[in-house]
C-alpha cells in the first residue's frame, strides 16, 4: 500500500541566524522554505562546508535543532543548504535556557 500522506516544504522567506553547536560560529542565512522536518537555507559563498554539523537555527518565530545534510554551490556563488530537524535533548535545551537568561540564576 502506498503512503498518501507527505510533508511538503512551504515558502518561508526570512532572515535567520545559525549557530554551529560545537564551535559556536554564527552565520546569517536566508531561510527559503520550511517543513516540520527541516528547512532550505541560502548561505554566503565564503562560508565553510557545514555538512554533518549540528546547528541551531533561529528564523523569526522558529527555533530548530538540526543537522546539515547537504550543502551545494548555487549559480550565484552562494550555498544552498538543506537541514534535517533533530529532537531537542535535555542538554541542548539547558544550554539554550542558560544562554538566553544569563545572570537570572543569581537573582
């Protein structure tokens, strides 16, 4: 029997920022499309290859923990990047809360 349900990406043009989890490097990107399972991004051409890296992306009202699954050079010299969502772990969530609310623990 063929599966009739599918999850399609929808256009979601917005400015975003990604943070590479192991290095804390930050890159500004343009989100092109989004689904519950991933996003399509456009990254400057001088950025390094992030394939296989875990990232956190913030796109307007969305925060997604993801792995970069592909990165291809576009005609204009930029990178087209595909990411796949990952489930937030307790450690990642704790890091986010600690980073978002510095100093609140002392109050």
